[in-house]
């Protein structure tokens, strides 16, 4: 079944500038595998050396993090939209100096 994956701005250079990529997959894992087979440059940003989803990468199905569902085995329906949301760290120390 066809689902869309929204690509964050920081990763669009790996999808030829595309903000949304349509893939086929019955589960989140299948959808991600098709995405990575078509856009292999994304792999190191989404998966670690063991092939697991990196801890700082969040995948949402609608407004729900897939980790609160069945993880990558979460079943998808036709027309679902997945959103990749990488965590971004930053800030400054209490004295105002940037880290």
C-alpha cells in the first residue's frame, strides 16, 4: 500500500530536495526500507551500524510516535503519512555562553 514519508529540511539533500516521498509498505519497517533503497544516503542518518533506528530519530504516524505503538512493526494503511523528526540538541550554559 502507498504511504507518504515527510522528510525534514535537514535531510532533503538526500532525497533530491523532496519534502515528501511516496513508498509502498505494509509496516513502518517496509516503508523505511523502500525509502532507504531509493535514497541510500539517508541510511547513515536514520540507522546505526547494527541497522537499528537511531535513538535520536523519531518516526511519527499521524501525531503518535511509533515507539508508543509497535515500533517499526506498526501496521500501515493506504494513504498513511509518516513523519521523520530528528532530535536536535543545543542551547547555552547558565552563564549564557554557547556550548
